């Protein structure tokens, strides 16, 4: 999955619901995305096929959406979310989790 592309799509939808649309030329707002996990929490484990890397259970992943005034570069709004890693996520499950997270973040977006 391209998580950032999906977060962008969901963000575009949330902004469109609030009367905002994407502008290629001279945008009023800039949108920055960040998705990450603390890679220091990787473990090497052995299985019958050899060594593989995986994250410890309970590791949190985080996501941030930052909206900035294009002219002044002033930060106007930030939304953040975090959650636990899912070990066997499905595309549908990932989609639902992202929709929920982005929707919750935008509940605090100023109208």
C-alpha cells in the first residue's frame, strides 16, 4: 500500500468537504504529511526460512498532517494520530483505520 498517497486522498476529501480544493498554481495552503515508526524497535527473529525483521508488538506508528499558509509559511493547523502496528493487516482494514484516523484529525480543523 502507498500509505502517504492514501492519506493525501483522504485529506483532499476532508478539505473538499470543507470547501477547499487542490490548486496547482498559486495555492493558498500547503499540506505536509508525515508517517513513521521508531525503527530502533526492530528485532531480528529466527524462523524456519531464516532471519527476518519485524517490529515488537505494541509498537506505535504515527501520522501527522500539517497545513501551512503558502504565502507566509505560518502553521495554521496540525492533526496527529497514532496507533499500534497490525501484524497481518488487510487492505480493507488498513483503509478503514486510515479513514478513521484522518476523519478524527479533521474534527479539529477550523471551519
